[in-house]
C-alpha cells in the first residue's frame, strides 16, 4: 500500500511543478528579525531558510 501512495505523491509533485511559472513576476521581499526588508535577487537561484522558535 505504501509504494502506491509514494508513487502517487511524487507524480502529483511532478505535475504541480510542471504547471508552475519558470520565473517570478515580482521580487520576493521578506522581513528579517530586525523588521528590515530583505529582497531576494531574481537573476540567479537563491536558497533561503526559515528558522522559527516558539517560546
């Protein structure tokens, strides 16, 4: 049963990624911990991480 679900999951991810846009139409702007705006470049691929803490 699990291999069927795994294959279905990967097939749906492949389908969703094929239907998406190749590039972003607008730059991505986020706020950092100091409430400064950070804009990610669109010219080259960028990896960013979210680190959250609940206290």
